[in-house]
C-alpha cells in the first residue's frame, strides 16, 4: 500500500491527462466554471438545467404576505357589514334564531356593527321562540300567536331597514341573552 494518493483532477495542470487510477471528471460537473461564493448572485446561465417556466407558473402574486389569522378574516367593508346585518335581521323570519346565530358566530369578531345587529336579532328571535312555546300551551295563546307573528314581521322589517341605512335598532321587549 502506497501512502501517496493520486492528485485530484483540479490539481492537474491544464492539458495533462489525469493519472490512470484517478476518477475521471464527468460531463455533469463542468470543471472550468468555478462555483460563485455563497450569497453572491450567480452569473447568467449558471445552474440552468431546465427551461424557463411558462407565464403564470412562477412565484404567485402576494407571496410573502402574512396569513390571515383564523377565525377572523380581518375587518369587512361597510357595505358588506350592512348586508350581513340585514340578513341577520330578515333571516330570523324564515329560520327562527338559526340565521342570526350563525351570522353572530361568524362575524362577531370582525365587525362591531354586524355584531350589534346579529345579537339584537338573535335576542329577539330567541324571545319569540320562548313566547311561541309558552303561548302554544294555552288555548288563548293559540289565538294570540298570529298577531304576535304579524308584529314580529313588522318589527323585523323595520330593523332590517335600519340596518340597511347603517343605523342601530333595538327590538322592544326582547330578552338580553346575547351581548
């Protein structure tokens, strides 16, 4: 065993073939172009092995923006806030307290205007549900339910008009269950 090693190909003077026991350079690693130092921009053409990407396949616009935190998606536009407030008010007419409840849970941290209107509608429609259950037990209550439904429809329409105008509204005689 010999303690001398064969010189590396880059140690050979240009023009001389490497010794017979030395590894041969491959076509994949060019020996004549040195690697740029770390952090320095690469010279044009260095390291290009694939053709350039077609338009639309590079880094996407908005890359590097911070992600929107869950559960709130940030503030919403005033027109959207009015729309969700109107839907919270009118939704209770068709599906009792479910629509105001869902809108309250989704938008309570995103917009104060939507929170006030959805909480108001949720309180009113929860109060109505309790009143319907109590009135349905009595015979005289069964006669009052149609008038209560008509009054709730008028109050809901007035509250939704106020919401679409950007004003606050309160229902008379509703329990304050949600704030």
